[in-house]
C-alpha cells in the first residue's frame, strides 16, 4: 500500500511532490483495455458459428470444428464483459500534463479528484487528506511538473 497525501500546498505520491498552486486542471480518463480477441474476430466467429451449426445438420463430421469456433467466440465475448475497466487521474499545469495514477476503483478516482478540486477552491482553509492506494494502481510517473523542472 502506498499513500497519496493531498494538502493545501502539495500532492505527494511516493517520492513525487506536486504543487497545488501550479495545477490548472484535474481530470479523469478511462483507459481502454487491450483485448486478446479483437471485435472483428468475434463478429466473424458468430457468423461462422451460425454457418457451422447449419453445416453440422447436413454433415455431422464437422462438429469438432464448429464447436471449436463457438468456444473461441464465447471466450472473446466473455473477455469483453469481464475485463476490468481502469480509470486514471491526469493533472495539467502550464508546463504540461502528467498522469498521476490509475485504478480499477472509479469511486476512489472521483473522490481524489473532488478532494483536489475542493482544496484548489479553498486555498485559505487548512486541509490534509490521505488516500491509501494499492501498489497495482500506481503507474509510471514521468513528464514535467516538480516546480517547473523537467523530470522525465
């Protein structure tokens, strides 16, 4: 577990520190998953499955081929429904943008963004928030930020 600390002045994640005053916008983006079975393969598989079912009626020797196509097509469809969606936070400054972290937990991303926005809008009030972020959620951080110094 890593911690993301958000205060009036800084956002800290691991050994990276971002100044809140330099942030111009914070946003959420959806990360498109990569699928093993492409959508075109699934469409072709459905058509071949339907053709194969008709073909099995007249020629029972092709059952194994038809059921193989049906099985692979079903795996592709199941992959589309079960692959986890991931969301990320991006921070933009006048110097550029950086991707802070990604997570499967959309609620956590929304909560972090709302907290950063609340702090940006209320700079005169003292604030200190801590979020527990799992190791699998943090992505490689590079780009420009850190007080205007290019880091990546």
